[in-house]
C-alpha cells in the first residue's frame, strides 16, 4: 500500500521533470518543434490575363474568384521567429493584425547570408537549420491567418549579407572576381551560388507542416532580389553594360526559377 502511494507521488514529479526538459530544449539554441496535425485550406493564386484569381480546382474558370492584393512589408519576420518565445508571438500578432485589417499579402525576407548567429545561409549551400525552422514558422502562421507571402531571396544592399556577401564568397574560394558587387549578375560561380540557394529554398520541406515551399499556397510570389536598382541613365556614371546585365539576370532568373 505504502509502495503504491509512493509511486503515485512520483507521477507529478516526473511530469514536472519532463516538462522542464522540454522547455529547456524548446527555448534553447535548438528548439524542439512538433508537426502540426491540421492546416486551414488555402487555394493557390494565379494570373488570369489582367488580374489575379484564386484557383479553385472544383470550379470552372469563369467562376474563379478575383484575388485583390492589399499588403504590407515586414522584412523581419524570419529573424523574429528564430527563437521560441516573445519574438515569435510578435510575428503571430503582426500576421493576425494584418488579417483583421483586411490585408492579404505580406512581403518579407527569406535570406540572411553570412557568419552572423542568425544567418540562414552560412556559406554557399550551407544552412542554419534553426533559422530555417524560423522561416517554416512564418509560413505556417501566415497560412493560419489567411495571409499570403512574397518571399525575397537576396538583398541588393549589403544588409543581411546581400550580393556583396556572394562576391566575398567567390573571392575567398579563389575565383577572379571584381570587387564590384555588380559581379553578382555576371560571374558564373556567383550565379551558381544563387541558383543553388534558390533551389534549396524552393525544395525545402516545412518542418512543421511537411509541405514543400514550392507547393505551399501561402507563398504568393518569389522576389528575385530586394531593391535591384540601377543608376539613372542621365547621370554620368550610368553604365549601359550594368543595366543590360541586370535586366538579363532578371529575365534569365525568372525563367529558371519557374522550371524548378
């Protein structure tokens, strides 16, 4: 009898111990995540001549609903989702608030290149799984609130790595690369780095939902680069070669990404 009593007293203690272990790992540098069992239904959006439509495979083309883009920019969602806790709550609240305001699309960054602790791509083709799971969380939360995402894939500026980081990687690998960051658009090795990165992103299977990014209806569009600018033609430092190189890169990248 006494033995039974002692065994029963141990149950709450064991429960507290297991919960403590779970919280320790979940709030640590390698959070534990569990697959979600159910996601709300969401159809893909497609272009139809002059407007966007929500593609309902169960309805004829003439009965497809028009999709209106009413969106905002929150570049920081992935960075705030890397760690479990208050910062993730901020992401959820932002997406929920956007939905409550009638917004439909959020533009955010799916890149962070370099050696900083929260970099997604540490070196060409090498990824930080912890940060990738943060992006997984953003996508799942967006779908939960009926928000679609525009994911930007690299930065024109040097913030969060950008094309400057790709140029440094090529130089560090011993390639003869100009120090100009515009080498990003023309050097074969750098273009290969970018292609490998994009392929890894689109091929990613979400650790929470099990859905491949390329097959996720909550991803509305892929933005090839954040703010890909070229100088104004009237200025003396304008380079037609640079302009043509940028346009060629944009056109070829667009075709290539559609075939992944």
